[in-house]
């Protein structure tokens, strides 16, 4: 399992680029996401927009695209009146759309004779991975609790495993290269994922990325090092890291993770803007510019991050800037 990531990173020159924010890009393309299903709503209403956003990221240098299934749960779809079969089909569709985008991108690369950049697009044949996103239990609740990790005493390890079980099986069987357990807010959910991967004998590898709002612990207050150790203990986990966290906290979080894991470190922070869960909107002008975001990237890679991208409110332009930074690093190391 670990060979997938080792080989992939070796082919990518040691560091690889993850895509950026999905929901805000879908909105920019005209999608209305005012819904508990959030970006997963587009699996129903406008799959072509999801494919378009995946393609945008590939044409701006992303080596890994993450499916639109973060908020897609069987329980969430059924609450909207969909049958079990329809709900499962929508999960499969999220992976199919990402795979289609990769196929379209490869066709464009083959048709492009002018080398890496054409009309400002990066058309470079390379290994591209599709990561099937699994959002936390808190993301399904759509009440902001993935940003607190406080689920209450009734949400036990067994409750969490049963909540995620069928969804993880379906996503794993739909043909992605790996599963991305994202925005993991506490230790109990990390433990649930590790046990599920083993119990269900999931055949593809996974990454775990945690979120933090203080630069020390994960959002629930659990120790990041304890969470990282849980991920480290599982052979099926091939990368561990941080997402949806302000860039200014990443430096310290990488240092903490390095104390407990030998696996590749994946970092895809948000733009640093604050989200108002009550008003369900981003607080304007609280984030960092793409230039500032990218100025952090070299430091993160020096500290040991090998997969870098963006989360909420980052755009294809952010990803292009990361791609350029990492490419210039590879060139300077070669000289």
C-alpha cells in the first residue's frame, strides 16, 4: 500500500500538488450551494460543473484531485428523500466524475503538441491520483461541529464506525486511487477510521488529515500527536497531515506530526479566512493572499511536507502558484 505513495512521490520529483477548494469554485461557476448537502448537492444538480472544477485544477498543476463526496453521506441523501440505491449511486458518481475529468485531461495532454503550457494551461502527462473524500461525522451534521469535534457522549466508536461503514466501502469500490479522510476533528473518529479500514479489508490506501484552530491540538482539544500516532499505527494509511487550518499554524503542526509519523506529510490549509457557522458565510478579508500562501509553501516543504495544496477558499490560481513554486524547487535541486 505504501508503495503507491512512495512511487507516486518519486515520479513527481519528491513533492506533489493537491487541488484546492471545491465549494467556492462551484459557486464561481454558478452553483447554488445553500443546502445541508453543500458541494455534494452538485452531484445531483450539476455534475458537469464538478468535472469542470476538477479540470481547472488539473490544468493548473494539481497531481491529486479530491472527489465531491466530503458532504456526501447515505444518511444525508436519505434525509433529502433519496432511496438507499440512489444514495449509493451518488457516492459512486463522485468518483466517476473525477475519473472522467482525469481522462479528459489526459486527452487534452495528448492533443497538445506545444509542451507543458498551452494557452496558460498546464498540459503535462503525469500520474494523477483520484482521492475519494470522506468528511467527518460533524460534516454530515452540517452544524459546524467538524470545526469543534464535540460530538457528545452518545457518539461512541461503534456509532461512528456504523455511520461511515457503507460509505467507505462504496467509495473504495468505485475506483479511486485512495481515500482521503479529511478534516478529522478528534481522536475517536481517527480510531474509527483505522478500525474500519481493517474490519472491511479496504483494498486501497488512505490518508488522514486533521484540522486545528490553535496550532497545537486538533479542534476538539485532543492532542495532534496522539491523533498522528493512531494514523501511524495503520499500514493502510500512506500519508498524514493537516487540512482546513489557517496557514500560520502549519509550521508548528508539521513539527508535531514529525515526532510521531514516518509517513509522507500532506498539507492543504484554507486561505486563513474565518467561517461564520451561524451565518454560513466566510468573513471577508481575513485570509492571506496567494503570494503569502505560497511564501509559506517552501518552508513547509523544508520541514518535511511532501504533498501540498489548498482547502476552503483557495482557487486554481493558488494551486498554480504552488505548482510553480514546487517546480522551481525541483529545477534548482537538479542544478
